[in-house]
């Protein structure tokens, strides 16, 4: 699997430490990678539970100190090709609109499912570390690298 090239909003409203790109998707990806590194995630199912919310918040705050909500990147990550939303009712999420609250996200989606090739990379420590390092280098200014990396065992 190639390094994800996240589809991100760009502009001056986004932090300079994320090169004026929305940091949401890279932060969510890092939260998922951390889940694998601590053994909380071990397969393709990514549940929007309180620990994922917490880890996403930690990485988000590492960028510029601002809290961000998980619901939008969790929903919009579906445009990245390796992330599929799993609706609780079994219907396709193709025409869904973004949920307005984390509660609505959890009521609608039981999980997201990532590609098996990505599961293999994230399950192996060396390949996970390399991918995490690359995600950080491409998406964040060096001034925040250590703060982000400190959350990985």
C-alpha cells in the first residue's frame, strides 16, 4: 500500500503546523495507528468508541492546541478508498450525509472497515512505525513531530 495522500481542505483557516491543510484525516489515521500499536485494534473494524475519540483529540491538540470532533473525519475518510463505513442497518452509505453529532455517527455506523493490506501494515511494528513517521513528515511541520510521536509506545 502506498502512503495515503489525504484529500484535505486547504487554506489559511487551517493550522500552519499542518501546512494550512485540514489536519483531521491525518490525525484520525494516527489515532487508528495508535490503536494498533497498543493492541486495542487488531483487525479491519474501526469502532468510533471513546478511546478513538480520545486519541484523535490528543493528536489534533498536538497540532495547534485546538480540539476537533471525530465525527467529520470518520465520515469523510470514506473518500480515501481504504475506508468503508459500515451502517448498522446494512444499507450502503454511498448517499449518506455527514452526521451532525458523535451520537448520530454511532447510531448510524457500527464501524469503518479498512483494507486488509493496511491491517497487515499496521499490525507489524516496523512497517507501522515507518508509515506513521511518513504520515507525520508529510502532513505536519517538524515543530510538532515529537509531540505526536510521544503518544506512540
